[in-house]
C-alpha cells in the first residue's frame, strides 16, 4: 500500500504544474504581526484555552506570552514566488521563556511549493477553528522544523475537464525538544533524542469546478513515521537513520542492520496514518459536509479491523446567516484498537482471531514520547498529551476514549464575532494499563472577538473556559488576546 501511495505522490508532483489555487493576501509586501495573550485560571489552564493553539499556551495557571513576527512574500518571473517568515514568542511560565515559533523560507513555482524551516500550517480537511482536531496532524503542537515539497492547494489534474483536483505533501523533519524532555522526565524515564519524522499525504477532490453540480467528494491518505534519533536507554542507543533507512521508512519496510527486534519484525520506526473522507453538498448560500477519518497504527488498522475507531463529523456552513455561520458536530472514538490484546504471533488455530490488537494509539515502545513534540500531542488533543503526566513519565496514558464535540461560529454584529466549543469526554486509559475507574469530563470555551473599522488590523479577543469532572483538573479560567497586523512600507526602485 505504501509503495503505491508513494508512486502516486511522485507522479502527481511531476505531472501537475498548472496554476495553483493558492493566493497571497498581500503580494510583494512585508507583513508584521504582534500579539499579546494572557490567562488566569483557578488551577491548570482549562483544556480549550490550551489545545489547538500550536503549542503556545502552557498548562500552568496564570500564563501569558508576547509574540512578534515578520513575513515577506514576493512573486517574480512566470509563476515563481518566494516567502519567508520569522516569529518569536516570550512565554511565561516555561522552562525557557523565549522561543522561535516560526522561521522558514519557501520557494514556489505555480502549484508546487518547497518549504524549509518551521511554519504553522494546517493541511487537514476538517475546520481549523471548530474541529476537535485532525488525528494525524492537527494544530495542537508547535511546528516541527522540516523540509517539505507540497501542492498545498487543490490543483486541477490535466485532461479531467476540471472534475478531478489533487493536493499533497512529502516531508522529513526533526525534533528539537531534547532540553525540554531532560527537564521534564523523572530519573527512571528514557527517551529518544533528535527524533526524525516523515509525513506524506495525497488527497483527491472530485468536484465540478464550474459549480453546476452541488455534490463533491474528497478522499485521501496520510502516512507518518517517527524514526532515527538516539535513545537514552544504552541498550537501544542510536537508531538507524541512513538514507537507506529513510527509504525503508518511506515505503513502510522492516528494519535492517542496527534496528531493534521489534522494528526488524514489523516496520522501521513508529508508523501511523489515516484514511480521510469528506462528502459535501454545496449551494450558493449554504453547504453541508459529512466526514470520517479512519486512523491506523499498523496493518490491522489499514485493513479497517479497528471497529468504529476514528473521527466522525458533520459540518454545516451558512455564510449568509451572519449570527450562525458554521456548526460542527463530531464523534471521536478510539476504544477498539483492534481488540485489547496483541496476539499476532500466536497459534491462530488454537487461538482464533484477527491478530494485532492493543494498538495503543500514539504510543510506541522504541519512542516513549509517542506522537508528541514538546510533550504536546501532534494529533487530536482529545487523546491526552504526555504534558499532563504528573509523575515525569512519557507517553499517552489515556488513549481509549469516547468523545462528543460541538462547535459554533458566527457574528453578533459587524464588529463582534464569537466561537463556542463544547466537548464531552470519557476515558478508559490504555488497553494494558486501564484506569481503575472510567474518567469523565466536560470542557467548554466561549470566545468573543471585537474589531473596529477605525482600528485597522487590531483584533481584541476575550475567552472564558472551564473543565468539569475528573478527566482534567476541575477549574475555570479566562483569557485576553490582542492582535495587531499590518503592512510595513518597503522602498522599491522605480
């Protein structure tokens, strides 16, 4: 499956060179962005004040940050463009108060884009403001520095009369959270330094680009891998990370010389991914979308043997209905995991069953941090991030969950907008390490934003959030964000 997927991506990148659907908001300009953010809470910062904010907001109550960035884009030649950005934040409380959030350079040609560095990007099919989060790659954690070749926006495939579009990406990246992990873990906990990552995706959209036919269907596949690095466990040590090992990771092959026993039997590194589907019905003044993300960690998941696990959602867009423009309803189910036991090596005549099982989403034996960066989950925040572990241990201790999530977005006036999130959570721990009692909780967020036409570029946002139950620490908190965005004048030769 992975070989076919890679070949499809390479053919897509080689054969698609039409004009990209992506447009720059301010072409050939230097854009600045400043932001002040502060919260106050009774205990830990409530869940929805922390989650899906690119890893900027700490868990500790009474936090804040000051952020400033410069971004430049320039078009030249026939279809060429380049972009660069630098974004720094001073955060308190944090193990190091000043950090570079974004630092990147990009070179684009028509629909193709090469990105080098760390950049906040959202590639998911699900709504960035209202969804609980993509299961593979959401906006929950800080961006990992990467080298990526992509078609970031849907581009028409030649000879399909506009009915078939595609987009995708292919990248390699590396974690830079060694110092943070050293400050977080207890003396017994081992971890892997300088972890390498790989992500690729390919999405197709069957749609009438003339907008004569209201139905459209998007489908695609994401494949990710955590590999390389050096374990602080001396019995594991440095993991395979040569070019040939990268090829093994890309194609989902088993490990070669120097790999662990598990990687030699299965695949090199920690591999994961999802099948993504979205069916849309679009009219001039409204649209409805039904979607499903089927997450997998191994072969049993790719064969749809993990029950109803995944993200199930519905979205209603009402662009002309100002006070209620979007509604999102989602179910995140992760309890099956192909069964509670991993018995793929057993005698199946004596022990009938499909094998596999106990997939333990987001966790891995060789990579104790699992799918996290700075201990914040890369995927859905509803699978509790390791940052919440109070004993200095790593890994996702609560990955068997059942969650109902609701989101609303609209405008109360031409100057005042709002966003509401509400989530009901249930958690059972892990298959091999279950909670003695099921944990339950409710988390909510009310966000009000204000803009005035005389205050060009200024946005003032107030937030109120609360957690109830034993899923997270009970508490309530509020926050304030002030953002200013504008264009700096650049002297150009005439």
